[in-house]
């Protein structure tokens, strides 16, 4: 652990740097001294700047930090339990289940009642979040039930992918019968955004994740045993079925909560574990779990900063930025691993 101390320190410092830059930079640049006064209750701070920071930038920055950490942990858990480098938080259909729940609120309610529930202000935002959590939990329950009946991880992974396809097919039918405005609203939700969590919601979201993320650290020993293979892990006293249930449940709940509040954010959960394995040159989860937590938070803050395009109006979809950064990371890491195997 000591030989990795420098890497941990640098990643932690990058989090602080990107956190501050997310508060400073944007369509309107705010001096660092003014941000300090706003955060610590200075009375001489501009009211406009206070509104920008407390109602927009601070919630968005905290959401990015927490969501990036959670998705990265979830991705590491999925890649370990399935022993598949391309496994990620959305592979079991959890994101698709959340998307189906939101589709019922945005698309189906609009087609039936004429006005989608999502357009009803605060009530609509709460309805979308509840529907996303409900859809994700339904799929998670199905996956957990299947995991108790099948032995192979590959079969479970394929079942999750098939459930995702079914949810996507139902969403496609709902889109066909919906009006353009509702379809557009759903597509925008599907692009993902850290700016959807505002006001008091950010404290609820951060509080939930502050419970779930530390709980995932309790699975470090289990994940290390699962790396050895089912035969060795079973000989060492690990209950494979129960361990798989715990890991999948933890990963699914984290993914469900983040998808409910931020939409389906892609590639962070897939790319960050590969990046950390390359940086720390280790497969020990005592190192990887805290590493992906910090690296995921830092990378999400960087993606949010790029998506906001400081100095320009508007913002890019967060999934466009995470894909542009995450895909090259995965490709380069996999190519590097392949070269090392050949040599």
C-alpha cells in the first residue's frame, strides 16, 4: 500500500483541483475569492453568484463526484464477479429497467393523459426518480432470483443482457405511440446529466451514496476470494452463491440510485477499473476499491467540467464526454495488456 501512496495523493489532489474548477468555471467565471466567501457564508458576496453556486454548480459538482465514485465501484464489482473485462454496471439490464420506468412516466402517461407526469414541476421530477428506482429494482429482483437458480456467471450475464433487450424493445414501442415532445424529453433524459440533481435532492442523493459506497468496502475480502476462481474460493470457505448475491445486489442498488438521479451514465463504470489496474499494477481489491472510488470521482468531475464547456453557452450531454474519454482508455489498456501477454 505504501508504494501506491504517491498515486493516491495525486488522484486526491486532482479531485480537489477539478472540484474547485467546477465551481469557478462556466458560462460566467466567478473569482476564487468570491467562491470562498459564498461557501463560508460571507455577506459581501454577490447574490447572483450565490444563486449560481448553491443552486447550480455546487449540487452538480457534488453529484458528479459521488456518481463517478459509485459507478466505478459498481463496474469493478461486475468485472470481478463475472471475470469479464467488458462487464459494467449496465450489463445486467439495471439501467434499461430504470429507463423503462422513466418511459412509463414520460411516454406512457403523456400518451394516455395528454400531459406527461414529468412536466408537472417538482412532482414530475420526483415521479421520474421514483419510476427509475422502481424499474431498476424490478429488474434487480429478477436478476437476483435468476442468480439463485443458475450456477454459471456467463448464463446470468446473458440473461441480464436479454432482459435489457426486452426493456429496450418495450421502450421502442412506447416511443412509437408517443408524441415528438415526449420522445425528445425521454431522449434528453437518456443522455445523462449531473445537473438534474438540484436543491435539497443533492443532499438526499449524497446521503444515500454515503451509505452505499462504504458498504461496498465490506466486500473487498469477498472480491479477492472470487478472483481465485470458484473452486479455490469454495475450498477457502466462501459460499459462492451467497457472495455473488451480495456483490450483484450492491452493484445493482448503486447503479439504480445513480441512474434514477442522473440518468444512464455510460463508460465510467467500464473504463475506471481498467485505468486503475494500469496505474496501480495490481488486482488486489484492498488497493483497487479505494483507487476506483477516487479515480472515478476525479474523472467524473473532469467530464462534467468538459461537458459544461467553460466560456460557452449550454452544455454537452455527459454521455458524449464520458464515451469520448472512456472508450480510448479501455482500448489503450486492453491493447497494452495484449502486448504484455505476447511479449
